[in-house]
C-alpha cells in the first residue's frame, strides 16, 4: 500500500491499519454515495466559491493568528493562538458544518442530522441549516444536554430539534449511535453531518479536508509574522480529532514540525474516569471505523469521562490512531483540573476565555519543555461561553 | 453439508428463525430459551451476543442487550454456556453480533471456538463486503462457518447478487430500511420481496425486521423461504418468570 503521505487514507479509507468503513448494509447506499461523490463535489468551482465566500463573510475567516505575549513570557517561549474561538458560533466546528451542508444540498438532501457533545457542532449545524432553510435534527446525550444548556437553547432558537440520547453513557458516543440509527431509518433524503474526523470512510478524510483551512491559514499567517511558514510545534486538543486534524493537516508531511495532540485525562489516566483513547484503548471498531477504542476485555465500549463534553469520547479518529502508532504525532494528556487551571491562566494573562476542550491544549504546553527558540501554534478551538457554569464552580 | 443447508433442504418453506439475546432475560436462561424455541417449532435460532453499542438495533433489542450485559454476559461466558449444547439442540444456531467484541476476543479464536462448540454460522452486520473479502472471509471459511449477509430495499440488484454469492446458509433480507423492531408499512415490503424472488438467488432468503406475528410471518413467507422474528419475541419473554411458557405461547400464536 506504501503510504507516502499522512494526509490521505488509501482508497478504502485506511490510515495505516486504522479506518475503513465497518457499516451495516442499511447504510451502504448513503455512505457509498458520499464516497463516490465527495471529492468531485468539493472540487467543483461553484462549491469552492460558495464555501470560500461563506467562510469569509459569514464565519469571519481567516481567523487571526495571535501572538499571546504575556502567556509566551510566562512559559518562556513563543505562543501563537489560532483563534478558532472567534469564528461565528464560537468554534472550529462551523468550518466542517458549512462544507457538509453545501455538499448535502448538492446531493439533493432535504433533511440534516447531527450528533453533538459540547453542543458546538450541533449549534454550527443548526446555524447552517437555518441559513439554508433545511430541517435539522441534533442528537445529544442527556447528560450533555444538562451540562451545556446554553448551546441547547441556541440550537432550539435556530430552529433545530434537539433529541436526547438516553442510552448507554448518555454522552457523545450515544448521541452518535442515535444519529446513525436515524440515518438507517431515513436512507434517502437525509445527510448525516458527522462533527469530527470519525465515522466510516469517507468521513474522516472529508472532515479533515474541511478543517484543513486552519493549517492553510496558519502557514500564511506565520510566514507574515515570523518569515517562516513552519512552526516548531502545533498543539491541539483531541476528542474525535477534527480541530487537531485541521491544525495539523498542512504540516503532516513536514516532519520538522512536532504535532502535539492533547487528550482528556479526566480525573487522571489511572482513575477509571478519563478519555485517553490512545493509551487506554485497544484496536476496535467504533462508529464505523477501526480505531483505538476504550473497552473492556469483553469488547464492551466503556463510558469515558472528561469535564469537557467535547472530549468525552471513547475512541479517536483513524488519522490520529495512525499518527499515534506511527510515532508521527506526540500524544499527551491533561486532567480536568489542569485544563481548568490553564483556562484561568489564559483568561488572566490574555483576556481570552477558552472552551474547556481548548483548555486541554493549553494545559499540554507545560509538558513540552519549550524554549525561547520554539514557535508554538496552539489551536484555540473554541470560546468558553458555553462552559461558564463549570468555570463558575472554580471561582472563589 | 452444513446444518443450515440441510434444514432448508428438509423444509424449504415457512422457515422460522427466531432471534434471542444471550443472557436475557436471565444470565442462565440462554439455553432454556433455545430449547423452548426448538421444542415449539422454531427452525433456526439466531443468538445475539449483547453489545454496548448495537448500531443496527432498535430500542427493544438495545434494552435486552443492556440487561444481558448487566446480568454478566460475555462472549467467554456464552461459549461456556454453549459447550455441550449440541447434546440437546439439533436445529441450526447462528451467532449474531457486532465486530468490536469479536475483534477483542480475536477474530480467528472466535471462529474456532464457535465452530468447536457447534455453532453453524455468523451474522456480523458491521462486517461489510470489502472487509470480508479482504481479510475476514477466509477465516470464516477455514472453520466451516456459514456467513450471512444482509440486503435491504436500497441494495442495488448487482450488489444483491454479489452478496448472495458471498453468503452461505441463507441471505438475510431486511424488510425495510430501518433498525430492528421498526413497524413500517408491510405492503411496500411485499413489492421488494417480489423483486427479490424474481432474482433467482442461490441462497434461500429469510426476511427480518418488522416480522412480529402470524400475519407478517405469513406475508413474508409468501415470497421467500421464511422469516426472522426478533424484537417481538424479546418483548414476549421480557420480564417473564417462565420463559418456556412465554416462548410456547408466542410461537403458537405465530405458527397457528
Ligand atoms: C471547542 C471545541 N474544541 C474541540 C472539540 C473536540 O472535537 P474535535 O476533537 O473533533 O476537534 C469540541 C467538540 O465539541 C469543541 O467544541
């Protein structure tokens, strides 16, 4: 198979030994339609034009690359924040939601479904559906509906139907199961907008392409600011892995750039309450792809834990599983407490309240032995508005 | 000749395959339920291996899986329960489940053990054609197990033929595009079954999903070799003290 690039899977959707499309026949028609058409559609001039236009005038791209001077000084290095938090709807998720909804329209789909954890992907999808006048149904774990109330309200105001997932751990994994079941039951008119680089081929590749705008911009912006397109490090948090995939994408084959993925360690990696799929997972099939899955000896998927709903996922996208196994990526983790501490630090030093997910990436910085010579880009994947009730518990 | 093939040769029409979840309603009820199915007219048994994330299943089978897991059912435990079961049960038994637990057990070790205890075939809905042909199909064959693919009303004709070729034992025709236990209009289903009948497939065809009583069983059997009942049976034995009695009553009502 001889993979020359980390950027793309082979024709069957494999990144190394991870990926593929482990789907029941009931999904075959939909997934096959996507697989055979997505590249053609996203390369059409009219698609590219509309996508670029919406990213610019609707989302507000390019998102700034901001030199966080006070944080840099404190950590003794140079930290640039890729400000995905400034996007319309407050996170990177909108890049993918716009891409997929435009694609769905071109496939003639009338009904859009999505899963959501933190609610950011649900809000992004509901937003684009409002813009395009499409019906939108968002599946969300019952537990996440409670802890991300502001986003639930936003989705409802945007006209989406929010359906609670009440099975299993009642979080992102179960919301994804319910969305897949919906798709099985609605095989003709519905497109499933998956929110991360997970799911059966071609989703991981398609979502990575839509998020790759992040690193495309970083290269240009860094060149303007430092004279070089290449940083020494790119750091991002990983739930399913879409903001990391986007931030890494145009650096994947630049081997001088260290790619750092930060997973959620919850109460601690050995606590039984965490979500570090690379170190705690084994090869398995979850949501249609072979990846690293946190599971029991009997192959039952375990309920992960993270303070951040967007990282509370027991698997990891196949691209990341491959980056982990091949050693191309450096995978570290941060606990709930470390993430919250990093969030308060950024807020105090820079006046930026990050999403809990992104705070994990910030917390990871402390583990990297950075020096003044390093140029570090951190993907600030989202803003913290949705997490205020959690943060307030830490205000003395 | 495989036990499944034999069964269809002996009785090609109105074949009734009943799905039950291993370890449901009680951990040790697996064999009692299977025996009761055999004694009351089931021709085949589809034994579900419970999984935490059963994507293709509706709420009834999801719940039975959750209960079975809470009861302590595992693949290891199931093989223990099945050891020696051929002394009592002579009808074909097919294991149905999802790839993840099977991979975790070890795909080859799983096939070897299944064949050793006397299981006849496998249904793994999330093991699709490409993966089967590239890697797993050869292992299934090596242990002499039948493998049953699913087709749906959305499956194109040439693909139905390919999946028929890859299958052995029978072909599983999902009655409508849905998860298990869904009540969609059965009239639309009849058109699709007629179409399947006209394709002259090599395997017998059993219809599943939405078959729940005498009426739907009869309708499915009109066009194909028979049908598979799942959710309706799970509902019938759920919470019952006497699973033999509940099984008997249910099968009598379907087969009367
Ligand atoms: C702000 C933010 N960052 C990160 C994530 C995690 O997703 P991914 O790993 O796909 O980027 C989420 C998911 O909800 C999110 O809202």
